[in-house]
C-alpha cells in the first residue's frame, strides 16, 4: 500500500509573548492511499495544527513531513503552493463558495488558476462531470445563495475533486449541516473514497466516523488509532 502522508516526530512550537507553547509534541502519522481517516480530539489538542501541516499551510518546527513521497517540511512557499494545488483538495465547514459566481464557475475556479493549459471547453467538461457525480448536474447555473447547506457542501466537494487530487482534506465538513444533510454528505465522501480518493477528515461528530480509521489527538500526540466498522453508509446516490 502506497503511503500518501508520513509525518515523523512532528513538533510545532509557538512563541506566545515569550512563552513557548508546543501544539504538536513529536507526533507520528501515516495515511495510506485509499484510506478514510477521521481525526478527533478536544479543542487545543493539535488537530488544526496537524491539518495545516498536512495541507502544506504550515511547516513543523522539528520533524519531517512527506506528502506523496516528497519532503515538504523544508520546502519554499512556492513549492508548497504547487503541492497544495496539485495533490490536495480542500473542503471547509463554511463552504467558502464565491457568492457572485454560479455553481459551475465556483467549481471551475481552481482550474483557471492551476491548469492554464486546459482549454475552456475541456475545463467545462471536467466541471460538469464533477457536478453530476455529486448529484448537482441540474443546478450548475444557480448561485450558491439559492442552494441548501447540503447542496453547497456538495458543490465544495466537486470543487475539491476537480483537479483530481491525491487526497481530500476535510475540516468539519458537516459542522453546519442538519442530520439528513450530514448523512448525505458522509455517504458522498465514502463514495468518493471508494472511487479511489483518500480522505482525511477532522470532526467532532462521532456519528460521521463510521467505517473510518479514527485517530484521537490529545496534547499534541496521537493517543489512539483504531478502525471503526460498526455501520455501513446509506446507498449512493445522495438526495436533498
């Protein structure tokens, strides 16, 4: 099994007014291709710091981090930007859609900036395929404000997939959704995972961790690591 994320003895130390605070304390993490990993832990445990490192938004104070076999812990900002754009798809709790752009244009936006060699017609084809996959082929020309919360998160998932990333990094992707939309989004993420995309998700909701490997973080280290297989996701496709 190919390893996509490998963190070795990761430390992150912040200087807060002359006081050294260790957000990560020699943390080790490995995520293999095709896994669905849930990261849980109390506030202040180091979850956000770890996600920022895996997302190449921050670098460790000490230790080494490898993404898809490339050492990122001593990369330049331009090199980190390239890794983010080519290998990682981001999903956020607050959707982060551009309200003035249509659903189609929101999903296409990353392609305009990253894959400049792709023709407009080719970009549109990729975008339409992604939106159809998440069940929103009929909503492409709507503005985000005309969609439900669950539909907006599905747009965000399509946007995360449009560059065919190595893995998706999802930060509380169901935090703003009701129980039905949460169930639908989780089944969609499991469908994406079954299709071959690795998913790494931070969550506070234990119900969203079914059929995932759960890493629990406390005080900057992983205190437990186990697979949860006590339930099967609802059938795809999603609705609502």
